[in-house]
C-alpha cells in the first residue's frame, strides 16, 4: 500500500513540474505565432478569387439548368 502512496506522490510532483513548465512557456511567448499573420495577407486574394469563381460557376450551373 505504501508503494501506491509513493507513486501517487511522484506523479503529482511530475504533473506540477510539467504545469510550471507550460505556464513558463506561455508567459515567455513560446506559443506565439509571429509568422502566420505576416503571410496571411498574401493568401487573402486567392481566397477571394476562389469564392468569386465558385459563385460564377454556381450561377452558370443555375443558368444551364433553367435552359
């Protein structure tokens, strides 16, 4: 029974250590994404063009169905 108490204590200590490491990483900006926002503006036009092309295709399909 004393082994279970020992394992639980060790696992809690390890969990607290990982939690402290995670909080430290978040506070120091480890998970901040500096690259994606600067590149996102390059791909916005492609998304708009794709949306416009899809709308055009849908209109053409509707016109073909009406004929």
